[in-house]
C-alpha cells in the first residue's frame, strides 16, 4: 500500500492486516491500518514503546493513510509517545490525515506539539 | 417528514465492542442521509461514551452495556448505559483533560469530545450503580464546530 519501504522490520503478526512499524534511521514510522480507538491503542502503545527503547528512536511519524478514524484514545497515544521523545529533542509528526482525523487534532490542540505533513516521505525529509 | 426509528443493543464491556458500537450507530443513522462529517461526529461521540463505560464503569470486570438509539425527524438520540461504578462528581468528570485513570494514558477529552461533536449531552449517574449518557444530534444543520459552513445550509 505504501511506496518506499526501507529498513522494514518484519512484523510477527501473520496474515492479519494491522498496524505496521518501520524504523528509518532514528525515526519510527507507525503505519496505522486500523481505527485508532482505545482497543487498538493498547496494542499500539506497547509495540511502539518496545521499538522506541530498543532502537533509540528520536522521532515518531504516525501515518494515517490507512486509518480514517480516531477518538480521544488516539490523543492519549500520541501525547504519551510525545512525552517519551521530547526529552531527547525528538518530534512527533503525523502524515496523510483525512479531514475527520484532522478535526480531532485541531479541536484537541494537538497541533501545538506535533507537525502535520502530506506524506511520510515529506515528514522523513524534515526530521532527518 | 415522518421519520422515526428505534433500536436497542446490549453487549459486553469488551474493548473490541467499541468499534462494533460506533459502526452500528453509524449504520442506523445512515438513513438520515448525514454528511461524512456528521457521521464521524456521531461515531466519535459513541466511541467515547462506550469506552468510558468499559474503562471507568466496569474497569477490570465485564458487564453489560445497553445502547439505545432513536431517530425523530432530523434528530438522532443515542443513549449509552452501564450498571458499573457510576461517577462520584459529574462536573469534575466532565472537565476537559481530567481523567480518573492517568495510568492508562487517557487524554481526559472524552466528555469534551461528546459535547463538541453532539448538539446535546446529558449525563445521569448514581455512584455505585451506573451511568447513563444521552446525546442528541441534529442532522443537516451544518453547525459543526471546527468547520466554517453557514448555519442552516443543507448539503443534502
């Protein structure tokens, strides 16, 4: 579904399409392939935190091209990851957000602490 | 236009039912010909209410959540009811950014989103007995916060 998959870490989950994770330099790319609610948030947080610690991740990019819905649980996921990387000067970026998700970010004021990009590639170029 | 409809759904307080519940309401509301934004508003609000019942109402236990929805003309009402812990201080619970369970990395925006995305929000709760959230939204009025449409303008 995506162009340019570099340094792709194979996911142990088999057959089931879910969120995938990719490390590119010191960036962690989280490609959301499901609706970001409380149910999915629990799994995404655990997986992301393990990758952040293991790979010395500095910046995190959330790719919303495969996810068209988010509720306040998504805000919790992003704010939680923000707190993890902010101390080492890291940044959080979101890419390919649709109007529904965009409105959640605007209403919650999250754009004060995260940056929005058209695509993962643009975000990577800015963060590298 | 005589357009009334009603549905009642009962399901267990398991987190996988969050998407089930909001999808059901979205399908139920589809006959009202809502815009994508209006549908997203309803889905988000339902998701917040059901998640609250699961996390705060029942916590680590599994209980039943009753969801009712009524359509009357251009207005949809959604009720989410649990027989869980109840809310001790509703005003406190509804404060933006307040969460009783910060260890879960909750943003504390649940009730704020319900208020922002629906036209009307009522919360009835008896501490120790359960909570009922009643939300109403009028479809086709386009006064959605965060957008800049003219009031009264219909896209249908």
